[in-house]
C-alpha cells in the first residue's frame, strides 16, 4: 500500500459517494459575458498608453494615473464579474486563436484548439480579485515611490506594470493551458524587465538574468506537461481536460495506480516542475531573494503577492490531474514543507529587511504548496489570498522605509522608525502585516496557516510535514518580529543609505547628472512638506529622512484594513469560510468535498498527539506564534540601546557555525555554482575548442583550397601586356601543335 | 552558276595576276599575321603595337576575302566591310587612349602600365 493511495482512500470515497457532490452532473460550461475580456484588455491598454507617453516624452506622473485608472476599472469589472458569477463555470471566447485540425494515422479526426478565451469559475474570481485589486493599489503606491524617476524610466516602469497585469490575467483567466503558458511566459518577461529596472546596476541585471534562467528550467517542465496533456487527452482546454481525468480518479481512489497509464501520472509531475520554478520552491527558489533588486512595488506585487502564486494557481486549477498521480501530491507536500523550513532558517539570519521579506515569501509559498500536497486546496488558496494582502503591505512598508532613508535596508542601521514624525501609518501597517505573517491569533494569516497545519496532521502519513510546518511557524514569528522590534520600535536612530547623494545607484533612463541633483532637491522639499523624521541618531548632517506622502500612506492604510478584513472571510459562510466556498465551486474542489464528508464517514485520520487537529490546532499554532514573538521581543527589543546590537548577539557564538551558514543562505548559490555553473562552464570551454578547431577548421579548409589554387596561378597575371600576349600566342601555338600532331598521328 | 565561272574562280585569273590561287592569298595573309604577331610581341611602343594588331586584323580580313572569292560567296566580303568600319572606329578610340596614356606618363612604353595584376 503506497502513501498516495492511502491518502486518496482516506479522503476520496466520500467525494464520489456524497449524493450532492460526486454524482451531481458536471456543470455545463456556459458562455460568459463579453465584457469579461475587458479585464485583461484594460491593463494591456495602459501598457500601450504608457508606451505612447514614452514616445511623446511625457515628463509628469501621467503614466501612473493612466495605469491606476485602467487597473481600477479592470478591478471594478472583476468585482462585477464576481457579483454576476453564479457558481458555475463559463467560457468567454474573445477570438479564435489556434485551431488546427488533422486526420491521424488511424483515420481519427484530431484537433488542437486553443482559443483566446477566458474560463471563469470561482477560482478565477478569487485570483483575479486580489490580482487586479492589489495591482491598482500598488500602482498608486508606485506613483509616489517612483517619483524620483519621472520621465522615460517612469513610463517604462508603468508600461511593464500594465503588461504584467495583462499577462497575469491571461494566466489566470485563460481557458486552456496554452493561454496559461502565454501568460506564464508573459509574467516571467515582465518580472525580468522590472527586476532589471535599474539596468545600470550590475547586481540588478544579474538578478534579472538569474530569475529569467531559473524560470526557464521550470518552464521546460510546464511546456512538456502541456504537450503530454495534449497527447494524452487530445485537448488543452480545461473544460475537456478536467473531465477527462475523472475516470482515472476512480482508479486512484481504489488504489489501482497500476491501471493508470504512466504518461497520465507523469503530467502532474511535469506541471509541478513549472510550478516550482515560478513559485520559487526547492530547488529553484534562489532567484526570488535576488529579485528584490527591483523597485519595491514590483517586489510587492510580482514577487510576493501575485506572480509567485501562479504555481499554486496552476496546481489548484489542474487539481484533478494531480489526484491521479501516485507521487505528485506527496512530492508537492514535501517540497513545500522543506522549502518553508529552509527559507525560514535563512530569513532568520539576514540583515536586509527586504531580503528577510523575500525569504518569508519563499517560506509562505512553501506553506501553500504543502497545503496543496496535503489535500487542502482550500487552505492553500486561503493562504494565497491572505498572504497577498499582508505580504504586499509588509513589502510596501519596507519600501517606504527604503524610500525615506535613501535606500537603507539594514536592520542594524535603523531603529525606532515608528516613533519618528510621519511614520505612524507605515509602522502600523508593518505591525499588522507582521502579526498576520507570524500567525498571531485572530489575524487572517492565523486562520489560513492554521487550516494548512490542521490538514497536514489530519492527512495520513503527512504528520512529519505538519511538524515541519509547525516549527516553521515558530521561526516565521521570530524572524518577522525581529524586523519589527529592530526597525520600528526601540531607541530612535538611523544611518541613511548610500542613495543619499542623488540616488547614485538608480539607473535613470536618459537623465543626466544635472537631473539627479534636481530630483534630490525635489525630494528634500517634499520631505519638508510632511515634516522630517528628526532623529536623535547620527545621520549625516545634511540628510533628513522624508516621511511617506499621501499615496503611500493611503495604500498602506488600505492594505492594512484589507489584511485585517481578510480574517473576516473565514467566518463568512460555513466550514472554512468564503474562500472554501469559492474553492469548492471550482476545479480544485475534489478534496474539499471529500473533507466535508469524511468526518461522518468515520475514516481513520491522523491526530495531533492523540487529539483532533481540527480542534486543537487553533491553540497550538497560536501558542507557537506567540512564543516566536516573545523570543523576538526578548532577543531584539529588551534592553536594546542602539540600532546595531541586541541581546541576540550574545546568543550567536553559542550556536557555532549555524548563524554564519544561515546568513550565507546555506551557501546554496555557491553549491549551485560549483555543481552546475562551473561544470557547464568547463564543458562550454571544451565545446568552444571543438567549435574553433573542428567546425571552423572544416569550413576554413574549404576556403583554403581555392585560395591555394589562386595563389599558384596569380603570378601569371603580372599586369604586363607583353606577358599576356606571349601567353596567348603560346597557347594558340600549343593548340596548333596539338592539332598538327593529332593530324599526323591520323586521329 | 556556270561551270566555267567556277573554274575561273578556283583556278585563278588569266590576267594580270595569272596563276595566283587561293594558296597565294592565304600565304600572304599568314605572313602578314606573323609579322603583326612578332611585331606585337617584340615592340614596346604602344602605337607600333597597335599598328601590329591592325596588321593581324587585316591579315584575317584578307583570308576572309580570299575564301569568299574562292567559294563565290559574298557574305565573307560583307563581313570584311563591317570589320573595316569597326576597325576604323576602334583605331580612333585606341589612338585617343594612347594619347591619354601618354599624357599620364610622358612615355609610350607599354611596360609603364602594369598596375592591373592578380
């Protein structure tokens, strides 16, 4: 008996036996409203308008307002779509995109149909609500954050921003895997463009390339998965694919995995590789922390809230395909749990607050994958939803600090920011975000994380994953509040970052140095409007941190409200709340239905130390989170006199080499460099020689032969008229001689 | 065409060049050609070389006329008239070129001009 069949046996019979779920007819796919196509079209329009702005050299914030307007309308349409949505599934075809028909060797009619169409079910609504909503808010934030770069750079930023939202909408709303792939590559491209936004900074360019290449590895898996799905099921459209997998699910439920073709079981494994790449899971996670080289709004939107959840979306969308594989979901669970743990341990030892947030994103994505792996797609989707809001607000708060303190991100050089004048909104947003991330009781993050934890203990054979995740929850609470206690409270002190002299590191499109100086002046005047954060610190005489303006404050306040409000979703509707309802009605519903029923069916399921995880996990995870916060309080707040040192420093020597290793990110980059990059480099050197000697040699030989002939004959053309005349006369004489001799010989 | 006309044509004119046959004409033509060729190969003066080519040219023309007469066929003579016309035009152009070349180097030596080589 294998692990996977155990799991499915525990949860699936109920699904197929439940009267209202399993035997209910598959809901027909209706035709959707035409205006659904506007949801992706408006962001594309904003991208084009920003391109026009760049072409006519707009030197104002116009691109930002156009983007906010387009995205805002797109968000309102999404809300309308959600309102109109009746719990079924519908497809809106904007236009026919790919339609190839042929007759195969058996005389069967085959067709590859991939329309530019939008598949709308509750999962689509769920994802699009936070994608367009957050994109609108973050575009508003970016209008202020990017204000130092007004001009060509500003247009470039917002054009890529609009293109990203368009691609993400294609990814989420596409009605087939090929459109999903298009969106998948599109968001990857925008991610590359925006990470490399400061393209004059070598580290940003390197990070952009790293992200792109790492994603290529995953995308290869995704592409192969899509091909195999087409070969196996004859379609790439969800409406066909998801129903085609049903017969196999019955076999899987009976534990007869040997009856399921190997290729069918391989599809989810290949799709999973794509998801691991895009969502930064082991072993492909290393690009995400480096992606923080991009502007902070980009980190918040793309690398925390939306794009990186594409992998979770892919698995949730194709959940029926995952259920038929014996190994796919257990692998997803283990990879997710290990990623969560590894990233959390690295996050504990970093000093760059944005990087800590990046590792926490990797870690939380691991949670979501673990959630999918332990058959709670509801928990995973809920965590995606809540995480999107609180992580966006955490990033944007860090970004406000970075913006105000000239690029300073080192938590040893900032302290007491929350007590400085004009920073209260930022500190509050940070506090709420931290509480959510730490899983403090009654926050949204607490409920969503709890759902995954409880299910990990419930699912047979998955208890180790539950323990890993529980440990990670404690570590998360610690490193999150380490940032809060170091940076936002405590004695007021700061050192400005190295961007104090006119943003030296920023690559400004086509600005000259004169413009930099002007920008810096503008910033200082701006700071004066909002009151300086005058600190008792030892900042350089000239530097005054400038508190965020209305746009940043408004967005942070809105996100704070939203991340608090997300907790309320848990209480909307019964059993699992609003998100659960949304997930139940979508393609990711199977295990959720099973879960509803399996309590009454009386199947044996896992326990937490002999107790029902569903009942005790609330207390356990709350306590673990609180302990993490208390430890952080003791180590990083109590008795801290300066920004640079805290009680934790005394603890570091006791742990031996571990802090050093964790601070060095477990040297995973170096290991990859040694195991993959270096050998490939050596091989490429060898190939370079083969190319030079063999390939070039062959070609050059063919070039050399006529040259050699030519150099032999060349002296005959001496340029001397008499020489030519003698040659010609001699030639004629020779010819005559031959003819003469031939005639004598009688030929 | 009468048989005596063919005899007349092929056995030579009775007077005043009695006994001159095709072979005689061809011999003269060959000698003219050889003189022209040797002159072309040995002399360095561009004008003389050009004259030598004209000599070879006319040797060819003579052979054509002789054959034309021998076969009682007029196209050979027609051809020579065209060749003479062209040769006249060619002579005018060639001498103009020689004048230009002389102006460049103040010399008529053909060995002065060896720039175009492989």
